[in-house]
C-alpha cells in the first residue's frame, strides 16, 4: 500500500509542476503520467477526471490560519499586523509552485476561484482578529471591518502579483498607515 501513496504523490507533484508550467488545459494526463513515471491508467485510478487532479491540488494549498496569540503585540497594531503578514507569507512561500498554479487557474476554474475566495475571507477574519486583539478599546469598532478588508486586498495582491516583483516596503507602509488611522481617537 505504501507504493500506492507514493505513486499518488508522484502524480500530484507531476501535475502541479506541469499545470504551473503549461496550464491545466494544455496539459494532457499522459504527460502527467510520463512525468510521474507511472502508467496513464494509474492516473485515472486515483483521479477519475483531470479536474479531480486540480481539485486535489487545491486541497494541498497550505493552511492559511495563523494563531493570533503568536502574532499579537497588545497595544501595537502595526507590529501585530506585520507579524501576521510575515506568517501568511511564510505559509504561502512554502509552496510557490502551487500558489502560482492556483492564481493562474483561478480565472478558468470555479473550484480554484472558490478556494481563493475562501482564503481571502480567512485573511480578512484573521486581520480583524489581530486588530481587535492588539488595539483593544482604542480601536474604533466601526473602522475595523473596513481596515480588515482593505489590508486583506493588499495581502492578496501581494500574494498574487507583487510576489513576482522585487521586494519593497509598500505593504509595511500600508500597515503602518492603517494602524495609525485605527489608533486615532
């Protein structure tokens, strides 16, 4: 049975690489089988349809939930948000090929798009939780939801597009700006 899971894993790795290189639609399952060094029938044994391969890859996206207790610095919203973004970046960076594939296929595959929307909602929730935990009573509750959505858009942009650009401190400036605005009486 260990060989079966090994073959399944090789198929998933091959599909991830090939879909990221050429795109889902341009990659036949025969190429996946060839790259994985398995018979084509074994690909279909594990994944009835090619779309099932993509769905399995979506499930492999690293968990994006960060324990707020590990990043919150009470009284310092900006530093808390920096720590949260660093933790989110690290999780996404653990699988750059997969994240590239998913961002690439989001326009044409509903399952991928739905997974990325869910990830966005999770980031909004986490940012909100960190702002509230770090800011306490100082934070104007009416502004927390707007700030959370705004920063989640910035993080999503960074993860989808800006990660291909040279590193800059733009997101840090945005975090500092939003934190300062939230902390004003």
